[in-house]
C-alpha cells in the first residue's frame, strides 16, 4: 500500500505540500484538485510481521505539510500509519505539519464513564503531538471538548453546510429537525438554522456498548418530514430506534444524515430494514462498494472543497471560522 502521488511540477510556490493516507487517498485527490496542486509522494510498505514503514519521496524541508488521514477502521492500522508518517515528515525537516483527520477515531472515549477505564481521545491527542504535529484540522468531533485535549491549535470543521445544502436543494416541506439524542442538540440547532423548521429531540437509553433504545420524543413529528442529523452512524442502533419512534408518532417521511459513515457491525442491515426515504453521508470515511450497493437510498456528499478551503486558509494564515459565518 502507498500514499501515492506524482512529483509535483506545479507544487505551490509558497511551500504547500499535501499527502494523503491510505485511508483517505480518494478524498486527498479531490482536495488537491480543488487547490490545483499534485499530491505529495509518500510510500508506505509493510514488514512481514505487520510493522509499517513510511518513506517520503520528495523534499519537504522548510515546507508547510498537510497529511490527510482518517483514523477509521481498521482504526489502529490507520492511526499508526498517520503517526509514523508524521514522524517521518518531522525527521525530514518539514517546517509545519498539520494532521488533517476528517474522522477522529477514539473520539467516543472522551471521559471516564466508569471506574478503571481510559480516556483514549486524550491519549491519541498526546500521541499526535508527541509524533510532531503542529496543528490539527478535523471535522465533527463526537464531543467539542476534545479540542481541549490538545495543547496545539485545532481547527474544528462541521459538515453542516454541505449536508444542509443538499436538503435545501430538495425543497422538502413540512420539515422538522430531530436530534437522535440529547447530546446532539447543538448539531441539530445548526441544521435548523440553515434549513428552517422546528426542532425535536429523542431521549434514548443505552443498553450496552452496541445498542440503545429510544424512549420518548420531545416535540411534534405528526404529518411531518423528519430530518435526523448526527455526527456519526456506527452500528445504526440509535438511528434505527429513532426511525421506529418517529414513524410510530406519525412522521410521513424520514431523512437521515450523518457526517461520518462508520457503519460497523449490523449497521448496514439495520439501515436496510429501516423505513428511511434517504440516507445522506459524507466521504470523511471511504465506503465499501458493497455497502453502497446494499443501501440504494444512500447519497454520499464530498467534503473535499470544504477541507481544501480550510487548508488554503490555514496555509495563508487566514480565518477558518469565517467559512461558517
């Protein structure tokens, strides 16, 4: 496997270099196309025992380097690949290294939910900083406070403009924005302000690490087109239970949207069985072809232009938050 890319004949005169990890190679190519630069050449190989070796195949001394790599499944392999690549770039004398992590793995382990458990989101932040990252660019963290786990600058993007634009273009009437859980109200409010419509919240109870159950809904969804927005869909337990609940309360249509399509375990089967008009996700995580085939009602939107513009603004020392004003 390799983080492929041709030697850039049109490399940015100001020293911008973009590499794409094996988990985000397609997204990296789209970002580079948006910025009008070629992807940096970085080769990744595996030793027989599974260890990872990364080699930079072009000069990065004094350059402003961005490494695009989601730490999605296989999480540990992709995370180690990112860390080793960063260490390689640091030792190759890159001036500044920004880890562009569209999907930040281990984000759900952001607190001690019970005794004798780790806070792995903080551990990963420490590992990235120790490896040599100077800045992090990420999207829709599971919890906003994870930004505080870093002692380096963090730019936190949201896919809300991309997802909301899709539904605005479809002119869905009688819309009500439903947050699948209480902790996601802020994300739901963001969509409500962009799309318009009322806001409802589903109260859920977690049964175990793999399943939840929707208990009740706060708000009116009868004869409404329900739009559910979440930061991620993992096993689809929350979504499937929420869909059942709003259907029971008289919703005439249900549209589900999420930034990160993790789709682990029984997710695809649950989504296939759910009464959903459309499932909309982004390409922060690459989707397997068989998943897209099974979910014929799924639409995949790209965040490449949004990520690319954020990279441009960071490189040019301009405001990133202005993108969302």
